[in-house]
C-alpha cells in the first residue's frame, strides 16, 4: 500500500476592494491612528460591500489556489471551510462555496476554531490525505467581520481590530519523498473551554433562555463580539510560544532550521513578543496585519499567498505556523512548503 504524504500544492487569497484606514475610523469611532498603530500595528483593513457574503470571498481565493496548483477544479475531492462568520447559521459556508465553485457532490466540512481554524483544518486535511481518503483538498479560511462589528465608539476596542478576507490552499497527496521535498510534517492542537467567554459572541445561541435572539439581546448588543483584550493577549503570547516550541522540539528542529514563520495576525505586539521569547530573528516572521487587520481563519493562508508574491516563501523552505484564538484554541504546524 502506498505511503501517502500531503503537501501544499496551491495558494490563493482575496480581500474586498474597499480599504478603511485608521484615519477613516477616526471619523466615527473616537479612536486614533496613533492608538491603533501603537497597540496593534494595524494601518488599514478591508471591509466588504453589503451584497457580498463570506463564501464569495472564499470563491475568489479558491480560484487563485486552484490555478496556482495547476489542477482542474474537478480534481478537488473535499472542501474544508474554516470560518466564524458563515453566510448563514446553517447549512455550513462550505456548501455555499461548493455550489458557487460548481463542485456539487463532494464532501464539504465547516470547522469552527476561529483564529486557529486554518491550523485545525490543515491537520484534518493532512490526516485525510495520509489515510488515502482524498487526493486534493480545498482548505479555505474566510471571514466577513465587518457586518458583525459594533461600529460605534462603544465598540471601538474590538471593531478597529478586524478585517474581511479569504485565504485558500490546495492540500494534495503524493507518495512519500525525501525530507527536503514539499510535505506537511506535524501539528500540535489545543483548546481550553474554560476561557470560552473571554472572546465570544453570545447571541444568537441556544444557551440564551427561551429565544436564540430577541430585542433585549439586540439592545444589549449581545450579537457583537466581546473580548477581554488583556487576557487574550497574555494567553496568546504564552500558548503560541509553548506550542511552537513543542512542535519544533518534537521534530528535532531549532529556530535556525526554520526559514519562515507565519503566525496568526491578531496584533503585531503579540507576534513580536512570541518572536522575542523564542529568539526568532524579525526577518524570519512574515506579518500582514498592517494591511488587513485580523481576518481570523484567513490570516495564515492570506499571509502565505502574500509571502510567495513577495518572494519571501519558496518551495522547499521549512515553515512554522502558529495561531491562537477564541475558544481558547491554539496550535502550531511545521511543513516543508
Ligand atoms: C485590544 C488591545 C489592542 C487593547 O490594548 P490594551 O493595551 O490592552 O488596551 P486596554 O484595553 O487596556 O485599553 C486602554 C485604553 O485604551 C482605550 N481604548 C480601547 N480601544 C480603543 C480604541 N480603538 N481607540 C482608542 N482608545 C481605545 C480604552 O478605553 C482604555 O482607556 P482608559 O485607559 O481610559 O480606560 C489588546 O488588548 C490586544 O491586542 N489584545 C488581544 C486581542 C486579540 O488578539 N484579539 C483576537 C484574538 S485572536
């Protein structure tokens, strides 16, 4: 029986055309470019038009990834869609994406691990490929946050942070090759529901009494994200560093062996701290938060596409991924790109 390995055969990304700078936000949010840049590193973010759904962004990113992988779209035999902002409560956004791509019939998973969604999805795709179940998996992370933000001064602590966007990768199978050939190496995944309410959207939901959502909940703004910023920041730094250290150690790798690190993009200061703790030279970390804000499940594949475009990521490079998000969920991956 063949010994299957998975690798990233194509990558694509898409952000809505309209960009909103910190100066644009100053006009309505009682915030300032100085505050946002100093605390987060964000300069601008892209927000979608009203008639655009999350799966529309995913379609564009997927088409670029399919072209990059040089496969026919009908070679895709599974979709994994990571998002916290699906088109509708149900069915999953993967079904809407599948229909728009004309890939009806293949399985479509939605996964809900928020900012760690891409790494969880990558580990699923890797496992499916290794068992020989699928040959080309479309793994997408996409979000439209802009429609779920409290864009009044009251919501400024959360709304300045988030942007809309999509990133897609094709995870393909091949027979095991040499250590320096492209392949996904390993993953480390975690969750701790004790912190579920430190970063969450309470409504709609079945834990809210008789109604999933009602006018009182809307008046209390329970349909917008709540975040305990300091707790999230502290845990993000600790957990991303821990997980990355574990993944490197379990593969007998050091920071020197890794060519590029792609971290989740929640805050430039979080990534700088992780780099400092781990002793990672700044030039080995590729950040995109300046241009896109936090696009949750999309940040890592979006960064991957931009790193390729910028000439910072090439075939054969050893790449470390790490993310942290709501749940809390966190994890890391190591791969030969
Ligand atoms: C959100 C975050 C940038 C806030 O930075 P912070 O240094 O912790 O700031 P605080 O929340 O303590 O707020 C400090 C002050 O800035 C104010 N402030 C909050 N948001 C503001 C904004 N957008 N513009 C201007 N002032 C703001 C607060 O009201 C507070 O004012 P006060 O001192 O008068 O009370 C930071 O906590 C963070 O990045 N946390 C992690 C967020 C994250 O990663 N989320 C996604 C997880 S995947």
